[in-house]
């Protein structure tokens, strides 16, 4: 089988050959059921990813339906909430014709596990197609394709937070083991969560995440992740772009001076009448937008009535400041597809025309074409290691 090292060596080759694979999954265990790769329309389709809590990954693709194999049918593959996994791969062998590539020669990179949303059947004189849109498995929790409560859903105060996360997964029938941050093992809910009838179970997960300033989303393998932030300076660069590299097609950078804040004040006006607050300030002397270098402090106030301790207020303030500081310098990069890039990960860029020398950027969103050609678009923010002051 092709290795990751072979993939890294081949991804920058000008003779590289890309492939796309789409696999329907069995509902009971999400193992492979069958592929429908051969009938993909190679001229369209994409995966889009946004760094956020909730649904992160969406995709669209088109199937050629000349033989009528892909009409929506309960007994067939195209049906409500049917799960499928999208891969892009690269031939890691050299000097081999595209039609001679074997499965063992391809390094596949999963781009996500999706639930099938509204398909569209199209019949034109010269073509018969079915277009498919999918969202990651969070759509089964947030009310898009399920997850509505048929009565009041309650998580009582003092419930272990990770236990509460698993309870939601059990309720929606997600049997795939989640990735739960071990550092949160002893955390319990500081207040009772109550979701009224007709609300969505995603509200429970979002509130649980807010309690501990965590992220909650599905990864590329269809596992729910519930975890706190990693420090950006511990993340390796997944790819190093330069203005001399054929993969790099150009960029534009916006300096969002109107969004410039270098301090966060979190205020928790709790229902018990107590007020908990915490202020954190950006004091990094290496950054031109820090308080010492700007010579002034601009404060953004975040109010959350569910904050019930000074410690939780501080954690929330640090969480918010990190995101706010990063957003002050955003960049859009166009490149030939680099399959292993993902949001909340880092790449570096050297482009002397942009005054960037090995600058590190955190990926905020991207769109990857599901084609053997075409360009990938990345939106990223300059990584800023936040030195907190209060």
C-alpha cells in the first residue's frame, strides 16, 4: 500500500495523478457497502469545510444516471440520511499510465463522512444526472435531518460533561466511538440544561462545549470530537507554500482594522444573582496589535448568563481572545489541490510580494474540488500566540 511518506513526496510533483472515490456506508456500523465512483461526473463537485462548532463539512457531487441506477429509492443507495464517505487520492507510483493504476498504488485521504440530503434528478436530452448534497453527521443532531426533541430534554446540574455528550450520541444512534478530551474527564455541568420540545439535541452539545470552552464537531472519519483548543505553536506546518512553487497560485490578504480588539471582558450575570467576570489582554510584544505596541486597549465585551465561576469566565475570555486576535489578519490562498490540509491546522507561506517570509497561517475554511484538476481555495488567519494578561 502507498504510504504517507510516498504521498508527501508525490503531492508536489507536476506529473501527479489525482483520483476521487465515493463509498456508501452501511448504516449499522459505517463500514463500506459499495462504491459508485465510476459514475461520478468528473467535471463538477466539491467539499467545503468551515472551522466552527456544529456542521463543519459539506459536499456536492453529480452522478451520471444514463442507466437509471441512481433514482432515489428506499432499497437503493440514494435515500434519506444515507451515509457516504468521500476520498481523494494520489497515485504514488512513477511512470505508470493512469488506466494502469492499482488500488495499492493510491494514497487515499478521507474528506469526510456525509449524510445524504435532498438529491435532485435531472433529465436533459443529452444527459441524465442525479446531484447529491451531503453534510457531516452533525446534521442528524441539529434538526436538519433529525435530532429534534419530542419532549423536554434535561441534563441536570452536576452531570459529568463527557457522559452527557455520549448520552446525546446514544440517543441519535451514533455507534461510532467519539474522541473525547481526557482533560475534561472530571468536569460536570454547573447548571441544568433544559431543551424544550421541538428543540434540537445539538443545543445540548453546544452548551456543553461552551461550559468548558471546547470544540465539538465531526472529523473526516465520522467521529464526534469534543476537545479543547491546542496551542497553535505546537502544531506543525502541514505544507510550506512558496511563491516559487507551482502549487501556489496566488493570494490576497485583508487587514481587518475595523475588527481590531486586543482585550476581552467576559461577564457572567448568573441567575443566582452573582456576577462573575474576567478580562484578558493581548500583551505579545512581538505583535503589532498588542496593547503595549498599539499604545491603547480596545475591549470587546462578551456576556454569558451561564458563566458561574471566575475560572469559567477566564477560560471563556482566553478562548474568545485567541479567535479575535487571529481574525485581524485574514488571507485567501488559491492553490492546486493539497489533499491533507484541514481546518484548525497550520500551513506556512513565503511570498515576498506579500511581505510574507515563512509566515504561519491557521486554516479557517477551504473548498476542495472533487476533480482531477481545478484549484483549491483556502481562507486562513495569521497565527498569533496569545500572551494573556489580566
